[in-house]
């Protein structure tokens, strides 16, 4: 049996000491509280797995302790202890949120048996969470199977970096697979049996970011009607993946820097700092070095998160990866959609995938395949099943010089020509977007903006 953090709550010192001695022998960590007030103060720290709580205590009953704990949003498992066993008492304790109850005199072996049962339930809950992660990220294993030299280099970096504890920065355009690489790093690390917590730094309102990351106490601000752990504490012992860290407001960057350097956090409304053991993996589709030069990102935070770096090239830079990705997602998405038949693609379909520049990267490829599977009428999938933009895009490479699609406005034609020129410049510069922008005579921010606009357009079309 493993180790649980147990809190013994009883107003009788002798009972607390006997139970504590037995639980310590059983390999558990033990704290004690002589009543409801002291118990609540300890429970609010949030790391108590199980509370052994007497029901009858002066000042505050055990059932009141359970009710107040639940109202604070604390998920500690309660085992109630009482000398006044009755069905009514048991029902009341269960309604309050207790797991079960024992009657006095309590035998230590009975308590250890209950803890073993509770530990199994906690382990099962954590295992279910890990299985959900695996189902959601089956494509993670594909990283090491892709044939392009660029992704083979990424695989070698993952193999070397996963065994370390260093902070990692993953760079690459949106949809290129940064999240998959982050999860692969976690799964191959010594922290794989602990939580992997992901947060999109650009998706949370600035006024809620501190609370989301570090937690808050009940009543810390308007609307804080319960205590919140925060993502750092949820990831304790595991990995915290800060996706799109380039979107993090300056006001939060210094607080994040302190948390990473000190390995401690302070919940909003609390005066007490808590130590956390979290590995940080950050990712961005932006040019952080340029942001540092422009004063949009703290230089000290950049160097702190950029201890180890992995760059994921865009899909159009590694087109030899498209055939295995196509094969994988055809089978994966069909299974996810509950389709029990096998689909066959013709040569023109595969050629269209290779000709297309994939501005939305692997994410776009996956979405296109999902769309094709849903709309295909037969078992054989042809180029006619692809979105019209594939034929539009191939026209740009044609020898006829016919750049326009039917009904295109001049603005649309210019936009597509600009994108073609941008992608070609990026290819010519070996994927270096700064050099591509310089060659085109535009600012780096302009290049990124046009690529982001194209990605948003593609996402809207495939949604």
C-alpha cells in the first residue's frame, strides 16, 4: 500500500495519538487537529487525501466540518468516527459528503483497511484520467514514426529531454503538433504517473489568470464563492503545459517567473506561500525573441523557460510526413467517428495532399480527413471529396497563370497571391520566418498576422 496524507480530527488526544502511531507504521503521513476550527485551517491547504473525523466534538460537529469543507470546494475523502452509531447518523454523514463511517472503539486495522480501499479508489480515478489523456492523444506516438529528417531530429530531442527535469520551450506555428510533443515529453518522463495539466494562456481573461494558475481562497474577490486549488497545485508532482505563453500579459509574467524560480505559489487572498514540484513546458507560435526586443515579453522569463528548446517545423516544410499522417488519421478518425468500414483513397487524392501547402498544419490535415470521411458517399475517396480550396490552391501552381477562382474578388486574388509568396519565401529561407519577412520587405509581425488570418480562415472552413 502506498502513502496517503491523513488528517485525524478528534477532541480526545489519546485517540489521536494511538491512531497516528498506527498510521505512521502503515507508511502514511499524518497530521492532527483537536477540533473543527483547526481541522478547517489544515484542510484549506488542500493536500489532505483522507480525514478521519469524530462526529461529536465541542464547538463544531464532524458533520459540520464535512459540510464546510465541501462548500470550500475541497475534495478530501472523509471517514467519520462516532461512539453514537445509528442509521440516522450514518445517513446524515453520507448526505454531508462523507465516504463512510466507523464506530468507537476504533481498531487500527479497520482504519488501515479503509485507507487501502480509499487509496485504490484514488488510484483508479487517476488511472481513468490518464487513460482519457491517452485516448485523446493517440497520435502522440506518431512523433517517432515520421520519416522526415526534421521530425527525426525532434524525436531525438524528445528522447534526450524527457529524462531531464529542465524547463522546455516548444516553438512552431499553430497546428504543428506542439501539444502532442508536450504530452509525449510527459509520458516518457519520470513524472508520467502524475498529472499533466494544460492551460492556454491566451484563452483565459487577464483578470482570472492569477486565480487559474495559483488558486484563490473563498471570498478573495467578488464571485469567489469557494476555494480553488489552481493549476500549479493540480499539476504538483507532474507537468504544467503553458500553451501559447506568448499571449501571457506582462502583469502575469513576473508572477510566473517567481513561481518557476522559487517553486512556490501564493493563492489569491492568502498570505501563505506553498511549495510545488512542477515541471514547466511552454509553447508558442510567436517569435518570442522579437517580442523581447519589442518589450512585449520579459527577457528574464524568456531565458527561464528557454532552458531546453524544441522547434516543430510546419507541415509544408516536411511533406514526406504527409503520407504516414494521411494513413494514420484515415484509420484514427474513422474509428473515432464509429465507422466500421475501410476507406480507400485514389492517387489523385494523395497527390492533392502533397501539392497543398497546409497553412493550418497537422491540425488542418486532421480536420480535412474528418470532413472527408463524414461527407464521402462510397468506400473510395477521390479528390472530388476534398474542399474546393484544394483545387484553388493547385491552380496557383499551374502553368496557365489563371490565379483566380470562379467569382473571386480582386482582394481575394491578392490575398492568395500574398500567401503563396510568403510560403515560398519561408521555404526558400529554410523555415526562418524573420529572414522570409526581410526578403519580402515586410515586418515580421505582418508576416505572422497574414499567416494567422489564413489559419483562422481555414479553421472556420473546416469547423
